């Protein structure tokens, strides 16, 4: 049994993008582990906001700063001297990247550059996880699982900006963080198609359905037969956390990239997902439409996770049914007039118990 329960206790952890979907889950978990969290974000990305619902602003040091603002960012890093950095801040929507390409490139690429430049001023050991995306891979329209050493690229502004961010990361590692005495250790985490409670982003299947069902309306399903590799948010977040732990313990992981994806069996059609949600939320309604997919929608991108499995000993532990049940129940309770309990921390604790049972890891 590996015990990491006190690994982050009293450690200063900077989380950029802490008000976002994944960022708020990571921040909650870090707070639960006793870390001193410094959150950096320019705004809450949605209304409702998972970050606001959890009242995390009262539990952390909240900095309303845009990652494009190098001067302010650098000041925070110098003042708080982080032990860990998780960089999640991003413009994460493909559709929005077409409408606001400049903002997307500035946030995703220059924002990453600014985080790296701020790290140059850290004079102590600092473990840094740079979160990018599964869409950094050049999509060759194949169903094979992309491996970490496959070619990166991107046709749309979002994918290209994320791929470019990785080039920046690699450049800084080779140029400024490569000496034997280097104290800043950096690894890259790639994940995608993450679902779970607290996501109200636009143009995503589950949030779009939830917005309709919360108003007792019929949801419109655009591509019912589309297949996606569904992954619960806690699987990805645990990947980021476990990568940080391993990077701290094994310096030879510096500069490495890791995929964090679901099991192969978690590839299901949208309509199968909806029907499974109905089990936990009886009475929901939907209809399908024959509208063509948007021109910027890529085909399935599947990640090969063998590297994370073999080197980190990480693997997904939730099956498709558990993933959908946890997600559906979260939203159902949130919109319930009788039950006003936010179960995010309960779900984190449930997941931690599964880790102890299935992976022999205490965290």
C-alpha cells in the first residue's frame, strides 16, 4: 500500500484556471489534502459556476489575474514560491476558437509561455504539471490510439494553439530547465473529453442536455451515433496529481508527456450515454436532429495510455456505468428542489476509496 495522504499537506500549490471545470475539481481535492492553494484565473467561465457553488474563494488565496499578464503572473510566483504548479488556464472550446482566434492563441500559447517565464524566477524545487489536450495530436483520421511520441499538430485554432503551447514547453525545458542543478521539474499531461458534475460549458453534449432538463425541456441530440471516449473528470485529475507525485519522486520524468484517457471499453455512442443517464434521472426527454456536424468537429481522438500505465502505474478505475451515474446524480441533486447538497467532496472521497481498494494507493 502506497500512502501519499500527507504529500501535499501545507504545501503551496498554484493552480491556474482554478475557476474552470477541471480546475475547480483539482482545487477542491488539493484543499481537501491540506494544501495552501493559490488560484489564478481572470474569471468564472460559466454561470452556474462549480467554483462559486463550492465557495472555494473562502478556502484559498484567490487571484483574479489573466495568464496573458506576465507582470502580474510573475509577481505571484515570486511572492508565493510554490512547491507545485498545475497549469490548466486555457480557452478550451473549439467553437469559440473560431470566433475568437486571437484570444485563444494568446491565452493558450502566450499564457503558457508566461507561466514558464514566471517559473524561471523560482529558486527552489518546484514540481510543475502543464495540462494541454488530447487535441495536440495531428489528427490523421484514424481510430488508433495516439501515443506520446506521435506527431503533434492542429487544423483548428484551439488544437493548433495547444500544440504550439507544447512546443513552447519543450523549448523552455531544453533552454532554461535542462541543467543538472535545475530545481524546476516539468511534465506534460494530455487528456480530453472529460465529463462530470459542475460543467456548464457551451456546445458539449451533457451540459447542453442538463440545461434543457433542468428546465423540464426536451434536449436536442445532434449526433446520436457519434462515439466518444468518455472519461470522468476525477480520472483525469487523479492523473495530474499522480504525475506530480511521481515527478517529485523521480527526476528522470522531467520533460516527459503522459496521456490520461479512459479504458477502451468506455467508447460509447451519444445515444447510449443519454439512455444510461435516464436510469439515474427518470423522466428526462430528448429528440434527435439531422443537422450536419459543425465543420470544425474532428473525428474520434483516442489516447493510448500504456505509458502512464507502465511508468506511473496509473490506470482508469471507473467503468462507463459508474462514470455516467456519478455525473447524472451530481446534476440531479444540484437541481433538486428537495435536496440542496453539493456532493463534489463526497464523490472525491468515494473515488479515493476506490483508489485504495483497486490501486492500493492512499491519497
